[in-house]
C-alpha cells in the first residue's frame, strides 16, 4: 500500500448527503475481485447518461475536476452496503482523500486498509472546504497527515483529529498484510522454536 504523508491536489465538491456505496460503485461492477479498473465505474449512474456518454453536469466530468485527488462530500458518506469495491473505485480513479462531517463505519475503516484518508471535520469547516473546492482549477488543497492539517488555496488551514494507530498505518503504508509482515522476524522465530519443541506438529 502506498504511504500517505502529504497530498496536494484538486478537491472536487460533492455537496450530497447520504452518498451510499451503491452510488459510489453500482452493483454491476461488483463481478470482479480485482482492485484495478473500477475507476471507470465510480459514480457511474451519475457520471454517464443512459447511452453511455459522459454526463457533463456531473462534477468529475467537468474539465477542472477530471483529475481530482480529494473529494469534499456531504454528511454520512459511504453508507449502505459494506462493499470494499467502493474505496477501490475511488482509489483507482485517483482519489486518495475524502473529507466529510461523518462516514459510515465500515466504509471508513475500509478506506484505511486501502490507502485512502477519510477526514472528519465540523460542519463549519466543511462549508469552508466546500467553498474552496468550488473554485474549479484553483480548488487546490494540501493534506498534511503528519501535522494533521488541511491547507486551502488562500493559505488558510484547518486541523483534524485521527486515531494514532490509523495515522501510523497510513504514514507507513501498512495494510493488514503489512502489519503482519512487520512481525515477520518474531513469527519466524516462533515457528523455528515451535518446530524444535513440537516436532510432531
């Protein structure tokens, strides 16, 4: 998993509440267990017209936001079913940070396991960030995870809180497998001693 230390990029505004995982990645795209290629299906029902052409009114189809790395969204983002394809689709599109006032628990935890930083902010701070994100190509935010700070295009900053363990995992690029491998030496030592003390096992 790629480390997340500092991210600077365009932030796209999505002022919609209760964005569920079916909206993030519709069920038609759940046939694969691969993490790649799902970016084309991200918000598919909103991004594309019935004939498959891009819906020019959808925020991620607008020229300034086609390469957005950050999403500023309404309350309760990621609710609905627990599909891990939702963070996979966001990451494959290029989004590495989602900012909202609240997240569904399962989606929130799945983000950390896939290298995405979900940030919870106050309603007042979300309004400010939503305004920053509405500036088109000037909607540049910098997310500094080490200092837990968001800097806007005017230089103003907002601080956020994050669980120390989750922060450690993102800063070091550690998913569940990576965390296990950190203890590889201890595991190897146990296996060797166990083989000696229990040769029949």
